[in-house]
C-alpha cells in the first residue's frame, strides 16, 4: 500500500521538476511570450498563479495530507483490533 503511494509521490515530484525545468529553460518560449505580452493591469499576476505551479503544489500538499491521514487511520484501526483481541482473551 505504501509503496504505491510512495511511487505516486515520486512520480509527481519528477513531473514537477520536469515542468519547472521546461518553463525555465526555453528562451524561445520566453521570447514569444514577451512579444505577446499583455498590457499592465492593476491586478497582481505573479508567475506562480499563471503557469500552473500553484495547482501542482496544491495537489502535492493534498496528497501528502491524505497519505498522513490514511496512515493514522490504519494505525488506529490496528490498535483497536489489537485491543479487542486482548479484551476477548
């Protein structure tokens, strides 16, 4: 069970690294984006909100919290089964 979760987290981490490397290392894309730059606005538009990085961070944090909760749930279930077994015998 944990190996699947670990594999998923490792895969997600690698995807984030590749995505970030592609976003940073392609000057041709930057030139095209700068040529089509929008007019300045009064709203804050940091890069983290525009390139999807915040989405991947949120997915990673959500997965981490889910895995932690699942681990706590499994541990409590195991302890409960052990306590019931000891109470019967």
